[in-house]
C-alpha cells in the first residue's frame, strides 16, 4: 500500500511526450498501445514520495510452466555481453564513421546552434561533449543484422531474464516472453533504435534485483505489461532529456554523463514499479506511463535523487567494476581529433 499520497502531477499541454503508439507495420502477434490518455483513477498514486517496499505483487503463473518460471541464474553468464563492452564498442568506432555521424548531427542542429547562445543551460566541456556524442551515436544506431554485437545484446537481455543459454535464435515467438511486440525484435527497435536495447541491458545487469521484480510483475495475469516494449519507451524519454540539455549542470557537477543518464533510465523503472503497485489492472498502463514520462521530462532531477535514496536504503548499488574512466568513456585521440577538425572546418 502506497504512503505519502498526493495529487497527480500537472501535465503540460504543449508537451509531445508519449504521442507514439507501438503499432508498427508488419504481422504483429501482440499489440500494445501506450498513447491513450484515460481519466486518472483516484486509487493510483503518482506521488514523488517512495515507499521502502518494492513490488510486493504476488507472482501469478500463466501459460506453460516453462514460459512462466521466474529467472534462474545461468551457468553461461560469462558469455553475456556487459554494458562496458557495449560502450567500448561505440567509443572505438571507425574514425571515418564517427566523422560522418558528427557531421550529420551538426547538419541536424541547423539554427539550433545560433539559438543555443541564449540557452539557459551551461555548455558541456569537451570531455562531457565526447560522452554525449557516444550516447547520441548509440541513440542513432539502427539494429543491424550483420553486426554480431547487436544480436548479442538482445540475447543477453533474454537469457538474463529467462535464465536460458545464450543461444536463442534471432527470430521466434520466444521474444514475446520478455515483452517484445513481434517475433522479430528489430521491428520494435525501429523507433527507439539500439539505445532502447542498450538501456534495457544496463538496467538488467546493473540492478538485477529490481529488474527481476519488475519483470516478475510484468508476467502477472491481471497486471501484466510488455516489459521490453515499455523499456524501449523509457529509453526515448532519456534521449529526449539529453537533447534538451536540461541535465547539463548535473553532468558538469558529477563530471560524467552516460552513467547519470543510464541511472535516470533505471529511476524511471523504479518510479513505475511504485505507481504500478497501486494500479488495479493492465488497462491503466497507458495512464501510468504517460504521467510518469511527463513528470520526468519536466523535473528529472528528483527522480535521480529518489533513486539514490533507494541505493542507500535497500543496498541496490549498481554492479560496476572500477572507476568511470575504466569503462572506456574517454574517447580515443583519433575521435577527439575529428571533433577538433570539424570545428576548424566550420
């Protein structure tokens, strides 16, 4: 039962958040829409205060026993791809490819560069701008069947959630078990691109206890929801925040960007878990997700602070090895030189 109940947050009329619906061309097997905006029921609590309990929803089995077993650790965990490996892959992209990406970003900005002079947000230093470039490159990368890492990320997500070996096929109905909308997950990644899968991987690997509990609830017979599909939606929310530069002060203060953004993504899941525990049925999914995304877009910092309290209270410390720099967030000199070259040309 939720405590500290308060009124629901005010939703801005001019916000374009959550106007996407997940009805993608192709032969869908399950259809979920997250664009509806029903009336707010009184029993759902959208307060920014958090309880100490996390998802006390009892586990309800449905379907075959094999498909409803809660996750069991796999003995092949050493073959899973880790978030640090994914970062290293994008950081060490071919300089020519990185140059093309930066050039496209500069072309997209257009007049935004001129308007940026009047922006209320501080400009990022070069080191953080490099991190931002890597993050946006992940956000702009489309799923590529010829890239082994892309499939490995999806297989790692499936195997960590379902507990099976890291050998599930690229196509099949098994993807529906973890909340994708199609038997081909690349169709669902059309909108969010690879950052959607990367954010899911981070959440599952860095906060496995919370991720297990949320995934466990997503398979409930009465309050189930598409776990992976919802995760892809939340990833678009954090990408929008990075582009708006509303967290620049926080990035500069903590001297890092990517891990703050990823923790913000996880904080959205945490907030969702608290709100969803007071919902009565799956029919309220569109309402809960819409209000949460409007709230985090408007005021993201409270989400980070509340999630930090969750770390200290419940011991949910992210599973990271070494310092931030050991995760390869510093761009190679070749890419740094590319940025300098672009500035000299422009």
